[in-house]
């Protein structure tokens, strides 16, 4: 614990320069009154649920890692990160992960060597998805030959990366990843995209389904407006009234016919799904 009661970082970004980068980002957000989207960056992980993944990112680009944390944490996933190959190897060999996002160009030992050691020396079979700017066929073949399960060239779209991760883990587990999400009597099947409440089918637009999935994965936690806009629309969010319109439609579909309301609004903060009053 530091003097103000804030927990010390738990093994994430031990390099002082990278930790300082995140500290400046946190201070900047706090000073301008915006929600601190990285407030849980250094938290100790909780128990792993079937509808959550524990993901290790091995990448020395703090801006990219920050974007990945900002995208995946609101979906309920537990994130861990390492800024170099040796630290990544240590974390991968001492913790249990559902998937590893591995950069090729790393300080110390590169991603190819990290992948080889995990597969051949540590006998790790955790799904590994390589993230790299190298886009030639020989680079891709080297990545697959080292033991990678998938290969994504930067820049990439976060929703596509998410689906690729789900597909890798689904094949690894031999079952659906979070195929059924549930909050109270509200059910959502992420494979068929069917939503029901108390057995009644809910008719939802594609954007409402996306918002519903995000809120259900984070439940009972709060998802900020900024997080929802980023997840649904990326770096080009529409006017804030558009999100409010979709939330209104989602609330009507979920709560209108039921006395128990589960779509909750936290004024000037965001939204959550909860059966609690």
C-alpha cells in the first residue's frame, strides 16, 4: 500500500517508464473530471467466470495496451500485461490465462522466441494470438511455425480482435465462450443473439444487442457512457443523444412489461444491469 491507501501495482508494467506513463494518463483524466477508465488497471484478478476471459497482453506499446484494457475490461474480462518478452514468459508460466496477445517486436527476446519457449519448454497450450505490424507471408509463417494460433496485423479493429479471441478459446475449450449470459431472469445467447426475459423473446436492434452484451458481461458493475460509446462505435462516437435513444429502446424491451426493473441509470456516470433495488 502507498501512503494514500492505493494498492501498489501487482506485477503489471514493472518498468518505471511505463508505469509513469499510465500514472500521467490517470492524473490527466482525474484532473479534467472524466471517469478514470484505467482505475482497475493494477487490481488483483478475481475468480474467473465462464463468461469472462483472463487475457495476458505482451506488448511494449503502452498506448496500445491502454486501448486494449479500455476495450476488454468493460466486457468483464480480467487483464494482465507485460512490457517485454521475459516478463511475459514469467507471467504466462506462473498464472493461468485463457488467451495471450503477443507482439512480435519486443525488448529482450522477441515474440517468436516467447512463443517457442511457451510451446516447447513450458509445454503451454494456451491460445496465442500474435499482434504485429509485420505483414509479409514469411513473417506470418514464422509466427504460425513458432506455435501461434492466429496472426493479426496492426492496425486492427477491436471488435474483430475480440471475436478472434472468442473463436480461439472456444476451440481450445471445445465449447462456447460465454454462450449464455444471465442477469436475474434475463438471458442472452451470444451465439444465436437471442435475448429473452422470463421466457419471453425480446426484439432488439443490432446496437441494442451489443449494448446488452456489454452490460450483462459487466453486471452488476457500471459501464460508463464513454466506455459504451467506444465499444459500440469505436473512435467516432455519434452525438450523446444517440446512445440515450438506444438505452431507452433497450429499457423498453427489457423492463416495460415487468414490475422488476433491471436496467439502471447512474446520473452523469453510466448504466448497469442489476436485479437489486
